[in-house]
C-alpha cells in the first residue's frame, strides 16, 4: 500500500497544473497593470492637449 502511494503521481500533476495556472495569472496581472498604466498616461496626455 505504501509503495502504491509513492508511485501515485496524480497529486504531483495537480500541483504542477496549479503552479502553471498561478504563473500564467501573475503574467496576466502584470501585463494588464502595465497596459493600464500606459493607457492611463496616454489618455492624460490627450486630455492635457485638448484642455490647452
């Protein structure tokens, strides 16, 4: 029974998929944050040009 437990890799596979999903989520959050900041800067620059 113990040997079968050591050979079971389904838990390790689930953990690997969880880590991959977490890494993808961090990448998406970073990209959206950077894009949002850039977009906000662009809108502020356009608003400043229009206001003058």
